[in-house]
C-alpha cells in the first residue's frame, strides 16, 4: 500500500472520528455546528499544508531522478564515444 493512501486513510479516519465525537457531544446544536465548522476549517488547512509538503517532496524526487538520468546518459555517451574511438583505432591499425 502506498504511503499516500495510508496518509489519506489516516486523515479520513481522524476527520470522521472528530466529527462523530462532536455530533454526539451533549451540547446545543448551534455550538456543535460552530465546532464542526472550525474543525473542518482546521482539517482543510492541515490537509492543504500536507498536500503542499507532498508536492514539494515529489518535485524534489523528480529533480533528483532527472539529475540521475542526465548523469547516466552522459556516462553512456562517454562509453559509446570511447568504443567508437577504439573501433577507429583498430581500423587504422589494420590498414
């Protein structure tokens, strides 16, 4: 299971638990609705921050992978150039 799914499941569980706790609390409806509104705003802000962190992490990983790919491509090109030079040297020595 991916960490993203686990994270979203955890957030959903927390949100449901908090909402049920507020709904079954022995308070007036108006007070309960205000609490639900404040909690949902709080969860939305927290989720937005977590998502932003996740996007930043993925961007950093993408950049790292891109750098690795460029490095591998450069090493591969160098090996091809070396092999090509060796072939040319071998052809020149045969003549």
